[in-house]
C-alpha cells in the first residue's frame, strides 16, 4: 500500500482536476464571504439588542423616577405601582425595578411582567458607580442592570432596573444555530453548483482533449472542435488549430522533399547503372569506353552536386550552417560574381554587364553565404537566357536598402510561378530544366542565403521581357 507520508498537500491539490479545484476554490471563497457576513450579522444583531435593552432600561428608570414621591409621612413612596405612568406600560419585559435608599434600605421592589412566573432572585444592593452593567445571579440568570441615583424632594435614592438577558441570549443562540446550520449547507450547495458549472464550462476542453488525442501524423488535417471562437477556450483551440495547420504544412513539405529528393537521386543512379550495363553487355573500342565513362562521370557529378545542395539545405534547416556576419560591399560582391561567371556567358555569346549605380553598398552579413545566392541567381540567368542574350547585374541603393538586381533576357517567369520558384524542387518546365542540369534547388538555397542575412529576394518581370531577381539587404549604418 502506498503511504500518504511525504505527499505534501500542495502536491495533492495540484493532482486534482481543474474542475475539482475550481469548485473547491469557489466554495471556499463563498464560504469565507458567508462566514464574514454571518459574523457581521451576528455582531450587528447582538449590538442592536444591547442598544435596545439599554434604551428600555433607561426608560424604565425614568418612569420609576417620575413615579416616586415623598408621601405625607416624609417617606418615599411609589405613586402608581405597576400601573401606567404617562401612558407607558411599565415593566412589561423587565425582571424587576427596585428603589433603595442610599443606606441600602429597600423602599420598593416591583416585579416585571417577564418575571411573573419565575420568582426571580433579588440582586443584593451595593453602592457602585451609576450606569449600566451586566451581572449574573447565583441562580445563573444573567442580567443587564441600570443603576441611577436620584433625589426626590430631598430624599436620595438609588433606582435599579434589571432586564433578563436570557431572552436575548436565546434569540441570539437560535440565530447562531440558523447560521451554523445554514452556512455549511450553503457552502455545500455552492460546491455542488460550482462543480456542475465548472463541468459545463470545461466540457469543450474534454472534447478538445479527445479530438487532440486522435490527431496523429496521419491525421494532421483534423482540427479541434471550437464552440465559441471568441472565448478563452475558443482562442486556445484556434491557436492549436493554427499550430496543427503549420505542422501539417511542415509535414507535407518534408514528405514532398523526401520523395522529391529520392526521385532526383534515383535518376542519375539509374542512368549510371544502365550506361554501365550496356557497356558490359557489348564490346567497345577505347573511344567507346571513354565516352561511356565520361557519361557516367557526368551523372556522378550531377549526383554529387545534388547531394551537396541537399546537404546545404538540410544543414540550413537544422541551423547548422554557422553564419559569420561581417561588413562587406554588396556591389563589389555583384561585380566579383559577374566576372567569375563571365566565362559561362561568353560560352553562350551572352553580354554580361555590371552596372554599379551606387558606388559602394556596405552591408552586414556572411559574404560567402550571400555569394552562394548571387551565384545561383546569376547562373540561372545565364542558363535561361538565349544565346547572345544580354544579362545585367545592377547594384543600387534605395531608401536605406542595398539592392542587387540580376536582369536576364530569358523566357521570364509567369506570375503564378513567381513565389513557387523559390520552393525546393520546383521547376517550371521540368523537362527543359533537367536538360539544363537543374534540380530546382538553386533558388531555394538562394532564398535561404538571402533571408539568413536578413534580406529578401523576389522575382519580377523585366522591362523588355525576361526576369529580374532583386535581392535586398539593409544598408549598414556606416553607409552614411
Ligand atoms: P534549377 O536548378 O532547376 O534552375 P532553380 O531553383 O534555380 O532550379 O530554379 C527553379 C525553377 O525556376 C527553374 O527550374 C526554372 O524553371 C525557373 N527559373 C529560375 N531562374 C530562371 C530565370 N532566370 N528565367 C526563367 N526561369 C527561371
């Protein structure tokens, strides 16, 4: 059996369901408020009773004072014992009223209505400071007494009026009883109501949990049910659904990437294999074998290129390409890349021009990574421009941004393909591109390279036709 020892209450509280915790907190909060309220009601009622009793005692003593006269014998006497005095029925709720002379001689003692059948014990007379006091008789009856010294025609006397507190105590006790029984009942009812309400409020969470549990990699298209998109749970659900949508997108991308990559890898391997098989099947002279080996080398070159590109993208995705940002001149990088690829352009009799309209374009970034982007884009420009077609590399600055544009005289890229050409393995005309040696990874790498350096790359239609690839980087501060 598991021991309860060592399990802290906080842990047990945390282990409870939200529904249980909510309803318990609700009941506890309500309980606390009710206890405070009950204490307030009880003390207020008790105080009011106290004030009321003192007021009545005061009235009784007043009446008694008016009823006292000095009679013909010079003694103090009671004018109308137990009768109405000034229209007021005396002693209705009193225990007694008595009058003593200051030496302690009892002059009168009137038993009140309340004491009729009770035969109350007398309170021994004692000189004490005039005013209200509470006392308890030896029989256990508690009294509230008002004692006042008066002077009636030269005779000094002490009037005392007593009120039995028992009656008030009984009423207070029954109030206390009602509160003591009602309070736990109200707290219990609040707990049950809270549990029910919390259950209703949290029902969408249960539904969402069930649905979320059924969402696996194969069911990423499923979404959580959302009852009210504007409440807290609805917003949470929407956030999760957005997350699932992004996950679904990433999974889909990954799946496509894997299948495209395997497809691309298989093609050169198949070519190498079939060229080898054919070479083995038939006899060839030396020139024939050379040609076959040349073809195989060409394919393995393509394979190596593809593997290199895949590796670059995989490492870029994993953030494993360390970037070494340093200040460099983007215009100078454009010029250098253009002169580097000049030879390729010349092979196609193309005119590759570098147009520097900015002088210098100081930017901050990893130059070698950025060079890869410029190289890929310029390589495409040469690849897709026709023989003798002009190509321009323009360096300019605009609004605090360094811009490098590569304009070609190729077929251009239709609007619907413009965003997609930067996706991996995306080729507009796969037949033609493959013949040219592309895998559809060059622009994906270029986009990663530019964005990793805090820039943007877009493609537009060129003025006279063709395409314009624009790479934008923020100019670094020392530009001004
Ligand atoms: P590839 O290696 O196939 O050229 P890229 O990622 O570099 O792959 O380009 C993706 C696709 O975009 C290409 O297959 C091609 O259809 C199109 N493309 C890229 N650059 C140009 C360009 N300068 N002119 C026309 N089409 C282009």
